[in-house]
C-alpha cells in the first residue's frame, strides 16, 4: 500500500497495543536508518530497545498511527513530573510528508495538559527545517545543542555510591523520596521516579545513588547492555544529576565515577551520556574527563525558556 492510496483522513490514532510492538520497532529503525542514510536502515540502533522498554514503563503515553489497520507511525511522551518530553516520533518512510507527524503530536500535547507539565521539550535534528518547523507549530522553540557523548570504560573506581537494586523495599521508598527532593531542587516538581522504577522493574540497568551521610547528593538512572536503550557493551545514563549546592562540581565528578564503576561491574566497555551545552560546567567537565561527542541534536522547549538547561545545573540527560 502506498501513501497515495491511503490519505491521512483515514489515519486512526490510538494507544500502541502490545501486539503492535514488533511493527513499531521495525518502523522506528527503518525511519531513522533511512533518514540518516544507513546502507541497511534496519541496523539503526542495533541491539538497543527504545520501543518495548518505554511501552512497558507507560503504555498509556505511547501512541500509534494506523491506516487501514497498518501501523505507519508512533510517538511517546515521558512524564518527569513538572517536566515532560516526547519521542521518538517515527513515520514509515512510505508515508513521510503526509501530515501524520502532526496527527501524532496531538495526543502528546494532550498528555502534557493532563499531567500539568510546566516545561516540555524534545531532541531533534538541528539541520532539518522540516522537523524544527513541525514542532514550532506546537509551540516548541530551538535552544541549545545536546551532545550525546561517550567514553571508554577503564576500570572500577572508588565510590561511596550504592545501587537502587541493592536496597530493601523500605529503603527503596526512602530513596525515591530523596530522589524527588533532589530533582525538585533543580527544577520545581521534576521527578524521574517513573523511569527509575521502569529500569528496576524491567531489570534493564540500575540507578546509582551517591550518598553523603544521610544526604542524597546525586542520582543516575542507567540503562545497561543489550535489550535496554544503551545497546550491547554500553551503559547509558538516561538521567543523572547532583544536588545544587556548594560542592556540586565535586559531587558530579564522583557521580560520573560511580556510573563508570557500574559499567565496569556489568562488563560493559562504553559509558554514554547526553548533556545540554547550556549546562556549561557539566559539559566542560565531561570534555575534560575525555568524553567525546558521538552525535548532537538541538533541544526544543515549550515554553521558550531554559528550564534546567542553564549554567550551574550539573545534569545529564537527553530528550531522545
């Protein structure tokens, strides 16, 4: 079936169903692999899983576009309390430029309204006016670049961090509360509890907790290895941050040490993390430690404000 045979007036938007996960994964790889020009588009993000893991975290925020029963695109919203982001927005190449992306944006905006999100955004290709223009129609505006960086894992390092998976049920409850207090200090109302629990429940990584006595100084939600968003041989910091205080830089360095230690303990050879370049101190520290940029994209914000992408914020994440 070609796009000319299926006008977008026939597009049905619904929640992604479990039986459509394989098709959604296929469209995701085909779309991005085609866009960036891979010889075999289906090898895009080989060994990594962006579809099943996110659907299992919150299937109510995962949307599918179908034409005559055929899945032709998907989009997903992530709830971080007062903060939200969306993606990957993917459309089958046979249906590009048919208005399906716009249709898949509508339920995302509804999600943010329902969640009472105060700051939302996305990560996209800075060179693509088609992408930037689409999102501007919904009130998202381009700001700073986010660099997706990596470093080779050398060895375990001395660290005072513990892992969320090692805690008792009572301790996990206290840790979640401490994480919310830490992220609230960076941006009011922000929470990564849903993603943290998604990683724990699916056993696709772990969360690093950097304690200073009874005080939680840092947290890093990490995906580890094949079947997670990290992919084979890698540990990916989905979100990492230290509390805003006088020794934030020192704590950030120790949090990076702890993430590298987790990777080494899992037998992984690469640590990856995204950092918005507006968080200049964090970005410069990662460069100084030897992190190299693999890809970079522009973040778009709604409203057109910095949020927590600002100087003085020692935060690792990417809105892919």
